[in-house]
């Protein structure tokens, strides 16, 4: 069983993990958590009175940030933004916030 997050309630964690061992069957449960979710581990460990083994993802599992090329930035700024409804209305261009229109 894979839990894509940790529940905020420790009893919910026990209920989820219990599903891996129905009728005495053996099983493994893996819970994924980001840094904020990892803060939920301590209350769960206190509730079940045991430590949960933690493994941090190695650097090889992370993707490098994908940045647009300079051509993609130019193309987006030059017209595709307007085509996708993301450009500012013509009446607001260059006018700034709250001031009179130029």
C-alpha cells in the first residue's frame, strides 16, 4: 500500500496501515511526505509507540528545474500570452496601478 500523504490524525494512519494486513496477511506500507508532512510523523509515532523508518529521497530522484529557453520567453511575451488570455488589457498597459490612463 502506498499512502500519498500522511493523515493529520494518528488514528487515521493506523486505520490506513491496518488495511495492508487484513485477515493476518503480511504487507508493506509506504507513506510519502514532503517536509511539511514529515512533521506529522512524531504524533503518529507517539500514538503507535514505535519509530517509523524514514528514508529521504536522494538527489538522483529529483528533476532539474526546467526553464524556458530565451526563444520560448520571447514567443510567450510577444503574442502567445495574449492568445492564451494572459496579457493585460490594452487600456491598462503602461498605465500602472490606480492612476489616470495615459
